[in-house]
């Protein structure tokens, strides 16, 4: 990802109300969340049970030949159950929840969004890691005012919980086609690749002398998707970060540094901003840990 100057687009320090999603979109998100969370809790309980049963099995080298055979069969059975439960979880998330509702409870917002970024990383990364999923959640939590706005406060240009500006969305779309991710992006939206390409072509390119390059044209499809399809926003930001050669660090302080270096890029007091990011990352981790 090129280090291009970028105005601050996170929601921090801004008090004006964001534009809310249309009523029918919010109703769909609430219905999907109410259906998803009990099912996901059941799946996670099944995964936890299988994991504990596997851990309780004796060491194979302490068993007789016949006992080892029986134990290996049990391990195989529980491992298969784990794989099926995990696959069911991913399928459930992808089919049931592309957006999260306008939910007042921060824990429910965080818990609803985590599977979206999780499914995104699972779909796009050859070796998905929990660290990458946590990092994307941290970025969305910080940039989107704790997952409360997809539209930048103060009539700013940025869209989605990740606060994409227009030229950065264009760059990510271009890389999606170059790197072979465009089919997956199209699959998250129901739009054709041509429709996405036409919308991408309408976006401005980066111009350091013209701040209007941050703004989406009215009626632009990518702008609408970023405002209303959280899954699309997660896919697009993961693709954007794939342009960065440096690995994502493991700690929340390292996440803060990575965010500032490759997403925030410039502006403000770097140390103070990274301190806020890390503090909020700790906060959302604690919220998510209550269920996962």
C-alpha cells in the first residue's frame, strides 16, 4: 500500500450524528443477528466440548496397542466433529450476516462483527490467522467509532467501518482485479464484475493537490456498498492491506503501529493516536472474549 497523505477520517473527536442505514436495511441486520447469535453460541459450545474431550484423552505412548487403536478412533471422531462444526460456523456467517445492526450494546456489536472479519480472512488468506482477524476488528472498532458509524462524521468523505476514502477504495479495487480477488468481492455483493468495474472507474485517483479525490461521487455503487454491506467493507480492507509486505505484529501495540503506518499514514500526534488505538483494541478484545 502506498504511503499517501491521508486526512483523519476516523470518527474520534466528532459529535455530529452519522447518517443511519435505511430502515429496511437495519431491520434485516437485527433479524439476522437475532438468528445468528444463538446458533453461533451452540456451535462454539460444540467446538469447546470437542476440544475438551480431546484434551482429556490419555497420551498414546502410555496405552497398550489395543487401547491406542480405540483412542485413535475416538480422536478421529472428535476431530471430524470439530471440522464439521467449524465449517458450519463459517457457512452460517457467510449466509446469514453480511451486516451488523445499529445495536446500542457494544458487546453485541463487537460479537456480531467478529465473524464477518473472520469469514473474510478465511476466504482471502491461504493461511488464516486469528491475529489478522483481531487486527481488522481493531481497525474497524477504532475507525468506525466502535462500530457505530459507516459514514464519516461532519460530512466527511470516508465510508464503511474502516473509513475508506474514494481514491483508496479505487486503489483497493484495482489491486483486487490485479491479484485475482475480484470474483470474491463480487460474490459478497451480488453485483457483476462489470458493475464493480464501472463504479471503480468513476472513482477519482489520488491527487495530493486536490482533496476532492477523497470524496465518492453521488450514487456510486462502491460508496453504497461500503455504507450498507459490512462484509464488502471487510473484504475490501483485507485486500487493501494485502498490498503491504510487512507482517502484522501480534500485540495490540504492534497493531496500533501497523494501523498508523499503513492506514492512518499521516496526521495528528502519532504516539497519542497509537495509544488510543491500542487502548480501544484492548477494550474490544475484552468484549469479544465474553462469548468467544
